[in-house]
C-alpha cells in the first residue's frame, strides 16, 4: 500500500476587496460589530458581470498547484472538486475544470460537504492513491458565494461572514510510509442539517419553478440560514473531538502538532480551539481576517498561504480540521 503526499499547492482570490466599512454602507452593521463576533476585517467578492465563476477561480488555483508540483498536466489521473456554489445545478464543476485545463478524459468527482468539503475530498483522493488506482490527483475547493447572499439587514448576520476564492492541491503517490497523509477522519450528523442550510431550491421540495411562480419577495429559503450560537457550540466540541481522534490514531500528542490549519469559519472558534489545546500563535494559522469564510476553499487557501510564508517545513506534523453545514466535520494528519 502507498501513501499520498501533497506535491503542489495554489490559491486564487478575486482582486475586489470588500471591507466591513464597505458593507456598512449597504446594511446596518459596522466594523466593530463584525470583528467582535467573527474576527473578519475584509473579504474578497467577485465583481458581478466579470465572468469569474467557481470554475474559473478553481482553474487559476489549479494551474498554480500543477506548476508547483513539477508535473505535466498529462500526469493527472483524477479530479476531485469540492464546492457548494457550482456554476450550474448540474453538471458539477469537476468536468468544467477538466475542460478548461485541457486535461485528458480523466474522471471528475464533485463533493458537496460544505465547510468540510476539502478534507472529504482529500480523504477520497488519499484512498484512491493508497489502493494504487491513481498516482496523481488534482483536488480543488472553490466557492463563489457573494452573489447568492442576502445583502440586506435581514441577512446581515450571515452575509458579512462569507467570501469568494479557490484553493488547490496535487496529491501524489509517496512510497515512504512515514510521510504524507497519515490518516483522515470523517463524520456527519444530519439531525442538525437545517441549523446551517439553504433550504431551497431542491429537487425533493420547492424547486426553482415554484420560487418563480410564487414571486414572493419575502421568501428567504434561497438564502443561507444559520443558527449561529447553536453552530458555534457544536463546532467547538466537534473540532476538539476530531483533532483528538486524529492524534490518537497516529499515537501522537498535542505537543507533536507543528501547525494546525482549521477551517476558517469564525476566528473566535479557532481561538477557542487554540486555547483548549494550549497551542502557541505560531502553531495555528488563521487568515479569515482578510478572506472571510470561503467554505470548501478555506483550508486549501490557508494551507497554501501558510506554506508560502514558510510556516510549514519538511518533517512538520500538520493537522487540518473542519466543521460545517450538515453537520459534517473532519480532520487529517499530514507528515510534511
């Protein structure tokens, strides 16, 4: 059996910076309120009409990752694309990415696991490589969320949190079993699905045609809904559990962690976890302050940026952890 390693990383975010003060011009909020509750100072939003999409951002991140891996694009055997904001309801963005990158007719798998999407994608790719089915897999997490947010006072508690962007990684076969992805751990609890969700449209309920026919301006079902306090309370518990699970599975201690990359959901959650595990500032990487919550893109963006800044070095033990809608939560342990 093989191991898999990350051989290339890349990320892309739109140039358009939206500050808290910018949001305060269109909704009843302010910089102090947003920072106090989320830690966010600014985020990136795609400019409407620019032609930028979830796929195009994913392509830009993927090109960087491929170049850094040193591989020819023809060496990629498979694509795993994680997003909750696809260009189309179907087909998914994986095949669009394959087309835009000019890859041969490799398989493309779309992952819908929200904030945990990238770790779920990483886990799936890891299993394919471990079994010898594929040698090099392109993993992408990309989100264009800004155009689907309720930018009114009604939606301000949610809409100030999210941003746009994409991150990508190349996962390659590694024959040294002491390096690479050591383990991944995936969980879900659908009992709380509606606590963080977009409840419409859906093929099993109200579809787009119903929404158009109703023409109800007060219909909130197509905007994100979040029970913030409930999500926070569950997140800090599940983050802790899944990090400990990963450490125990590999006979590691908290002191062995060189870098924790948490999903960038809320800076207060990350700070709570950091304090609970008694980690130093240099052991945890956060960039939600400038990018907001980019859902499936947040971990690959943060991982790439941490690596670019030299905060992750060869031999380091890196922990990835996420919690989000579903509820889903996940972790991964990587020996860099």
